[in-house]
């Protein structure tokens, strides 16, 4: 069945392609921006210790102002 003869399948391909694209982009964001992922274990074995309390790494912030947070732990 060719797509140009079955017009009912066009929305299916659009939504499946969009969902696959969004999931690939989210996976890439998790791999590159998440502090739990360590790409360079020799020079930066614990990247979560280099985070400032004002740095936002979550995708969404809900009622949170990161600029007003204070560091409550020791420096590593």
C-alpha cells in the first residue's frame, strides 16, 4: 500500500514520526545535560558535585526560583 493512495495513513506516520523524534531529542537531552551522567570519568568522576544550587538541570520548574537557593552542603 503506497502512502499516496491511502490518505488515512498520513496522520499515523506524522504522529509516529513526531513521537519518535521527540523521544530521541529527550534521550539526547538526558545524556548531555543530566548531572547523573559522567562522560569523562578520568577528569570529572562526580559531575553532580560541581553543580551550583542556582543551576537548573530539570526539564520543568514548578514554583521553584533557583536564584534564591543557598548551598547547604560542603564544597567538594
